[in-house]
C-alpha cells in the first residue's frame, strides 16, 4: 500500500485517534515505579513479567470514555448481528459478503485518509509482512464468523408435491454455537497467559465464570453439531480471540498504529483474499448462477450496501474500543451482547424462552457487573501505584493531541 503520506518516524507521531500513544510509550519505557501489588486492568503480573509485557495504554483512559465507546460498539454490534441474520437468509454467500464488508471498509477509510483524518506510517518490510499475516487472520476471522452463523441458521427449501418445506441442514444448532462462542474470554486469557506470560488476579478469573455460564444458560436449547460444524465453530472462537488480542497489540504495542490506519491496511488485502477464497470454494460460480436466474434484485443490492456500511462503522468502533478498553474486555462484551441479542429477540421477534434462559441472562448481567467492578478496582490500584505519571496522560482520551 502506498505510503506517500507517511511521517518520518511512526513512533514519534501523535495524531487524532492515536492520542493515547504517549501513555503507551511511557509504559513501554519499562518503568519500575509500579509496585508488586499493582493490578493490570486485565490481570496481575509480577515485576519481571511486567518488563516483558509492558503496561497498556488503557490504564490511563478515563472510565467514562471507555463506557461511551463500549456503548457505541454494543449498539452497532447488535444492529449488524440482526442485519446479518436477515441478509444471510437471502444471500447465502458468506465469503462474498466478507468481500463486500472489507471492500466498503477500504473505500470508507480511504475517504477519511483523503480528508486528513489520519496519515499513513512508514513501515519496514518486516512490519509490512506482519500486517499481511494479520490481514489473513482478519479475513478468515470475519469469514468463519459469517460461515458459522450461516451453518447454524441455514435452511433449504425443497418441493414436496404441492408443498414447499424447509429442510434444516445446519451443521451446528444455534444454542450450541452460542455456547461455544461464550468461551472467548477464556481463550483470550489463555493467549495472554501462554504467549505474553501474563498472570491474572483471582477476581478476574472468578468474574469470567458467571459470564460463560450465564450465556450457556441463556442460549440453552437443543444441542446438535456435526464434526465439521463443531470444528468451524471452535475455529471461529479461537480466531476471534486471537484477532482481538492481536489487534490490541498492533495498536498499543511497539508498532502502535492508529485504529483507522490499521483498518485501511487490512481491508483491501482482506477483500482481495475473500474474493480469492470465494472463487476457490466455488461460491463465486454459484453467485453467477444466482444472478443469472434473476435472484439478485435491486432490493438485495441496497440491503448489501447498507449491511457493508454498517459493518464498516462497527469495524471502526470495534478497533477504537479495543484500543481503549483492552482485548479481554472486548471478549467479555461479546458475551454480554449474546444475552442482549436474546433479549431483543424476545422483544422484537416474540421469541419464547424458558425460565432457565431467563436465569442465564440475569447471571450474565451479574457477571458483567462483577467484571466491571474488578476492572475499576484494578485501575484504581494502578493509578495509585504510578504517582509519577503526568496528569495530562491520566486524563487523555481520543481526540486530544500531543503537544
């Protein structure tokens, strides 16, 4: 990708959405001012581990700012989830849907680049290779999410005499798919423990239990899966967790890319890769036949365009929120979103749930409240243990500019 707008050194540039980088760099300096009792927002680490896995920028982000971004992320996520369910019911081409999502994201980011909302960073060859590898993870994660959602809902009409019946051919049942997805916080913790050697406070571990258990109960139903469906759903969980953690590290680690730049660098590659996957799996050929028989209407095109724009807005909100709130918090929010999706289904689609499902939603909400309390307590201890951090960094949020 062209870097004509590049700055001389991306590690010294502070612009727009990258405003919290100054706190990241300060944390990255390996300061020993944190005492052994300091708690990470997402875990508790010993002094030697802290020097290897440096403090994250979200330590110094105001709590109110986090909640604003989390609220926006929730609203867009729920809206896109409902939208995707409608779209995939009439447009059963998950790889092409991913192509549309990432293609519109590319156009949107490029427009923002031309308007001066952010600038490109000069990267080394190794850093470009790293981003290319991440783009593949980014693409596969989106596609597997779409595929797993499709295989959990797909029904195919068959003619039987004068009647048309829907034959359910899902590879996994929706309750099983949602239960498996609820383990994302556990997988994220495992990634941090194994790769970054981060130890978590006992309270953090305990707060994740009701979050996973609550979603399992809220979505409890007829559990069914084929080996292929189980593999796709499990792969989706691993990739979603890995992508969330990797995104956070690219924005807050040594590379410290702005959220919009990361999305711009990922989207064109992801769009091209999705198109190649669609062609190699035969999906593109089926789409041509779909168009040939006149099934692709103007209404479909408008719906897909709206779906892509909403997906772009969600991608932007997701990256900003990930950078400000942390990767583990993002996976926790995904669990809470599942329960809110069930609740919306009750209110909008008249979905009937049992008492056990209701208790599950309540347990999830309690778990989310406990996790928030643990996070706030952890932040308080971190801030108290870092008296030398300038007040300007502690209060810094998106939109401020380093002087």
